[in-house]
C-alpha cells in the first residue's frame, strides 16, 4: 500500500478516520475530504466539458510527485504530452523535467475508430501492459486516467469494454495506487458510460453553471465510502495557481469573540461607540444611499488599520484602485502610501465578472494569501447583481462567517436605494451584523447634508444621537446636529441657528454684564455714602472729644489758679487744702 | 480503391501481430493470420509477432490497447485490426484485400 511514512503529520488523522488518505495538495479539497482521496483506491471525477476535470487530476498527480514524494502516471486519452506540458507550465510545473526525472510518466493513448477493424474476440490487455509498465517505471503511487470513456468511442463491443473496465479497476486496487478516473457527465447519471458503477469509493462531481451570463464552478463530493466529508456544493476557482476550492465548513456559531477594540479612524465615531471603536473580529455594516460618504467611512477605517501597522484588504466593486486612491486623497487620506508599504491591498473587480460563489472563492483566496486583519467590501449590494437575493444572502453569510472564524474585522458597505427603507439592507444580512452605521441625507432649506448614526452595536454602549457628518479635506468630522422645535437642523441651517443662538447668548451676556456693572456702581455709591456718614460721625466725635478735653483743661487751670491764690493767702491754708485733698 | 487492388499484387506486406502471452485468443489469431496470408498474400508477406509481456515498451509505438492487434505496417497507410481474426471477411476488409460488400 501507499507510503504513509512520508506524511507523518497526516497519518495520525488517517488513523483517526480509519481510512488512509492521499492528500491532493489542492487548496481546499483536502479540507472538505478531511485529508484527501482514498489511498490505494480509484476516485471518479466527473463533470461536463470544460469543468476542470483534467486540471484537477493532473494537479493531484503533479503535486503528489512534487510535494508528497509520490510518483505518478498520467494516461491521457485526449491530450498529448506536449499539450499537457503546456497546460501545466502556467501552474508552475515543468512536466518535461518531471518526466526526465522519472517522477511522472505520461502515456498518450490514442484510439482512432476509423483505422481499427474488429475481427473477433479481443481484450484490453494492451492497456494493462502499458499502464503496468508506466507504473513500474516510475514506481507510481498515483495514477490518472483521463478520460477513460474515450475508449467507448474507440471500440464497439460495449459488453467487453465494461468487463474490462471492471477488471481494470480491480487491477488498480490490487496495485495499490491512488487513482483518479475522469468521466464526462451524462444525462441522468454521473457519467455518460456509467463509470460510477465501477468506482464505489469516492466520486467527485464538478459543475460549471452559467446563470444570467455569469459562470460559477462548483465541486461536490457525491460519495466517499468509509469517510465523512463535506456534502455541500463548494465553489471553486481555476486561476494561474490551479484549482482553489472554497472549503466552506458548516455555519457554526462558535467563533471566538475578542474584546479588543479598534479605532474607526474617526475620533468622534469612536466616542459614539463607547469611546473605543469597533470590536476586533466583528462585522460592521455601513449603509446609506448614494453619495452619503460610505466609502469615505471605509477609507478612514482602512487608514486607521494601516496606521496600526495591520494589513487591510479592500475589495472594490465600483471603483478602480487608482480612482479610490485619488478620491480619498481629496479627504486627506493617503491610501497610496499604504499600498506601497504593502499594508493595504486594493482589489477591484466587476461584480458581474463572476458568480457569487466565484467572488467568494476569490475573496477566500485573497484572504488566505494576504492574511489581513481587516477586510472591507465596497459595496456588497453590487454583489447581488451577480446572483439572486437568496444566493447573495447565503454567500454573504458564508463570507461573514469565514471572516469571523479567522478573527478578521469585516466592514461591509451597502448601498441602499431610495424608496427602500434605510433600515433594511438589500441583501438581508442585517441580523449578521454586529455594528451597523447608517448614513443618511437630510434635505432641508435647499441643502442636502449628511448625517450619521449608530443603528446598533452589539456588546457596547453606543450613542443614540444623530451626528452631522462632514467630509472635509482633513477627513471626516462629526458634529452635533441642532434639534429644535422645527426638527433636526443640519448644514447652513444648523450654522445659522447656531449663529442666532450665539447672538442671543451674547445679548444675554451683555445684559448680565450691564446689570453687574450697575450693581457695582450702586455699591460704590452706597459705600461712598457710608464713608461720608462715617466721616461726619467721626468729625462729631472728634468735636465732642475736643470739647471734653477743653473742659478738663479749664478745670485744671481753675484748680491750679486756686492753689496759687492759697499760697499767696497763707501757709495754714496749705494744711487745710492738704487735709482737704486727702 | 480499384487501382489499389490492381497494384497490390506487386507490393510487399509487412505485418506485425501484438499478443500478450500464450492466450487462446493470441494463438487463434496467429493461426488465423497465417491462413489468411497464405491464401491471399502467398510469398510476399512477413509476419512479426510481438509478445507485449516480454516487450511491454513496444505497446506505445502502435498505440496498442486491445490484444490481439494486427498492424499492417506496409503497404501504407497503417491499418489496425483487433481481435482473434476469426472473422475472415472482416479481416480481409481490414487489410483492404477486399471491399466491404
């Protein structure tokens, strides 16, 4: 059986699942198959023309040879070695070199009905011989047969072909190779020739649907015996790196909730959101009608993110990156420097370019590659143009879920059209949103002004106030609106009202001042009066003191005069006086 | 086609029969081939029998899938006839020794 020692990390999970698996190395596919394809068994990959069967098969083979040390054999019934080499060169594989290194063997089997005459009994031993030789030459662990069904056009004896195919599948199992057999999709059954009846272990169905001129590729695991697997239809992309399956796991509600807060880039809005901004890993919806400044709010957030040194992925569905950079420069946000520093990635694409799933797969791939902390989608409403409402909703749900599971803060910008209630998003994602910021116009007094309020913000105290929202050359400014008897006033009416109020306040202040001055003056007058009275009183007091002093002095003088007279009158009088005085 | 029939008498025939081991089908094919050649191409044919179990690499050369396969290497163009050649009529048609009636 296959070498599992080459993959020590995986062997554990294989044991747990019971079934040994061979990793494909294809992004996302190993996740939904929980480890890869059944090791040592054939897997059927079926689908219509151009759905990517051959690519999936060869990617499995080449990645096996390059990344997992498992050489492989590609038996091609449709493409020559040159064609294949050319096709995989763009994926970064040098097929010719791998063949030269004996890691890959390609056998082009060409069956031309026109030059074959059937005369009696035969079997397909030649195919076995060739396959056996190729497997032994490179020591193959993986085999691809693409497309085995071509045999049916080359030979007329169908009963024989079927029994030979049965033998082939048994033989492949006995060889212990992990095989992929591709088959064209048929009516009412998975493959045109009913190949699925031979392959009982794993069947993968690829689908390429076009609805309203938009194509979407999907992959579904129809069955996988002995293993659990994702059962949904998974969108996948084919790009320059090959197949990229979007492993949308179940819509679990078990993502971690961070209590870390990140700035909105608008100080006043931070203040409105409990003073700290958004929660990390939450989903934020910015909705509003045309021209209300949604993209500006998004740009401020992108700017704040990059300022923290974090990466931001900005998905633009309306404007080109250059246009966004130019426009945002006018409000003082220079996104260009962030893109140069590699912190900001602006990815623009027309929403109608792909189907919803393809967009999602694309976002998924970008997120995986760039690993941002913040993803901005501007706007999501355009995405609904790529699919039906229900589809768009389901896809956004998956997107939000995916971003949340990675703790990525998602800002979704939604354009609401007039007539529709602003509190209803075109794509009904409101219930998934943690913080919803609503931007509105207020038309008043021949003016159209912007206003902003926080409709909801889970898990934080947030302001219930409408703020006037102004886009200035230094970014976004939020101002209190005037709420008066005539309702909410904004813009110049607010300014006028403010001026009126200021004038009234000034008048009131002046009146108060005047009264104050008056009072002061009166106090001064009163005090002057008091001073005058006191002066009068003091003068009177002084006068009376002076009179008293005069009286005393006079009496003294009288006494003194008496004494002198007595001296003159006789000595005895002195004794009398003396005695009298005692 | 009629010109080919006239000219075919002078041509040398090179035939190669691919087999895989001594299976009943292979043995029948060898026997049937010799009989047809002796009847129609007496003296101007050459048969090479390739056992793919011994020489598996040769299978790629002529895009051999079915066993047994008879390849008419000469005269050109190359023709392939698969099966044990038990249907003589079809064998002759396949070798273009006879027009399909």
